[in-house]
C-alpha cells in the first residue's frame, strides 16, 4: 500500500507536464515490460489458453475501467481525496466475495460495509455546493479495482503473478492509448523530471502490484483486503506534505467511518 501511494504521487506529478493518455501509455508499457522480463526469467510462457479464460477477460475489462478513471482522478482531483475514496474498494471486495465466492460474511460485517459506504457519501457530499463531479472519477476507478481483485481471485491458478501483472499493465497501456486518441493531445517528449516520475511510478507500481496479487490469490479475501486501508495514511500524508493539500471535516469524518468499518470487518474475519 505504501508503494501504491508512491506510484499515485509519481503519476500525478507526471501528468502536470504530460497528457494523461500518454502518461498511462508509457506507464503501462513500462510495467508490462518488467513483468514480461520477470516471467521469461522464471521460464513462464507469456501466453497460454488460460490468458483468454472468462475470468481473465473480465479482469482485463475491470482493469481498464479502474486504471483509466483512477488516473483521471489523480490528475484532476487532490491526491488525498482520490486516495480516501479508493479505500471503499475493500468494502466492495468483501461484499463481492460473499456474493460470488460464498465466503461467510455475517450481518455485522454487512452493517460495517454499509457504514463504510456512508462514509464515501460523506466525503463526496452529493447535493452540497462543494460537491465536485470529478470525484465520481475516483468512485468509478474504485469499482473497477474491486472487480479486478475479485476476478483475480477467480483467475486460473496456473497463471502466475508475473502474467497477471503483464496483462494488467497491458490493459493500462491500452486504456491510455485509447484515451490519448480520444483526447487528441499531441505527445510530448518527457523531460528529465517527467522521466524520473514515470520511472519511479513504474518501479513502485510493479512492486506494489506483485504484492497485491500475491496476497489476493493466497489469502482469504475478507481477511486480506482490510489492510488496504493503510494506503489512506500514506496517500494523505504525501498529499499534505508534497502537494500542499488540506483535509476538510467531511473528509476526516468519512475517512474515519471507512477505516473503522474496515477494522471491524478484519476483526470479525478473525473471529469467524
């Protein structure tokens, strides 16, 4: 989660001087190249029939949605705000694990999920004068990531983390290329600073992605996902220190509801 927060900050910084679509394209291709090299190093085939299995096709679709909208949220909204909204992902994943994989989730954890989602609404403040429609980008990204995590759980066991990462980052590159064509902005040559940000994002993203996929595939979803809330602390800290962002009372209160819900879900998971 710390590495994901660093990746977010690097991507946000890169988009200040480069088009969003180009940033996503380079980021995706760089990450895919590292995962492909890792797979070849361990003599894993880059393509098998499992790659086009139904869970993998669903995973790619969710990956495209999650990456596209979340990167847009990073570029257009405060890092702290996007990070906080993303923390609803574990709530959706736990609910999805119960509905799709039959994991036992009692009424107390369902109640906690509902309270956490209320926290998201508190942060968004729909109907208030301060509401920004751009915040919906982070919500769409969050839903995409939740679907990706659930599809990763159902992905064929024969596919290793490197292969999942390869096609995940290729999905990001595809989303970036498509958005670049739609956006119509000319590509720009990265300057040394942008190159540093992109390189840092790629390295942090690959390491973080590897850890997440390993955890999601080897541990119980409802027990593993609450630890994603630590990303909130890292993301808010980076936003405050490096981007000069501020926290509003609704964001603090909503974040508290989300974190408490996640901690309760984790505690109940250990009691089950």
